[in-house]
């Protein structure tokens, strides 16, 4: 396992053992351990004047908390060094809270995080992977989504093409039926016209015959009847 760099060692020293983030208003206990003022106050909730150190379990007096300004200065130096190291590494950005390079990716929160974030309570139980691995997975996921979208698009286009072919075939069949129906109607009309013409012709012959008979003398009708 590779040894920690001086910057990483300094970051460890500037990190609170309770919240696992950079010290905020650091204080020193009688036993010599350091904590954020808010973190140790939270650990010591209650009216007792004496309590145990969260790190070594030694009993200390709560009233003997001493602000550690030197440690506060070290924290600021560690933040600046972390920022310089992150910029020098050319990483994918810097954590706005811890000024660390965003080298990790939290899968639960779907956000880049730094190594300090990874040790914090917010992400301690989360699945964290290197940001390059996450970026590759995201690219692969996007590629799969693009392929899936293209497949769905081709499927929809194919269904529309089949539907259009079906409608065109139905249109062709309907037009053929209409054409045949028109032919049958014309045929029936022509047959009716022919029949009517024959009937009119026969009626005209009968009318002509009757008119001819009406023009003959009455004596001829009597002869015909007598004979």
C-alpha cells in the first residue's frame, strides 16, 4: 500500500474524529485530543460537569475545554494545500466544502465527492466508486439508452410502415370493389334502358296499329266481325 503524501497526512491531522470533516472551531480536551466545538458538545449532551473523551474514553472536565487556534490555522493551511493539490492534479473539480479534488462518485446521491466527503457521515454507508469508473459507467449507460431509443424508433417506424402498407392495400381493394360496383351499376342501367326501349318500341307499334285501324271505314269493322 502506497504511503500517504504529506498533504494527505496533514489532512488527517486537520480532520475531526467525530464528524470526519475539517475541524470547525477546534477545541482541545485535557487528554490532548481535539474535536470541533459543536461535535464534542453534541457528544456531551447533559448536565454533567465531567465526561469521557470520545476517542480515548478518559474522563475529562467539560469546563476545561481550550480553543485550539493553532489547529485552526493548520486546518486553513490544509485546505489551501488541498486546493493546490487538486488544481495540480487536473481533476474533475474541487469540493466546495472541503477544497479537495472530486475523485469519487456517490452512486446513491449521484454526485461527485472528495475523499473527506467519503469519510463523512453523509456518505459513509453509501456506495462510492472512482469518478473515472463512474464516468465510464455513465457513458456506457448513455450508450445503452441511445441504442435502446434507436431500437424503439426503428420498431415504431417499422410498425408505421406495416400500418401504411395495410391501409394502402385496403384502399386498393376498396377502389377495386367500387370500380366493379360502378361497372355492375352501369350494366344494370344499360339492361334496364334496353328493356324499356323494347317495351316502348312494342307500345309504339301497338299504338300505330290501333291508329291505323281507327282510320278505316266502319263497314270494314263490320265485315271483319261478320266474317
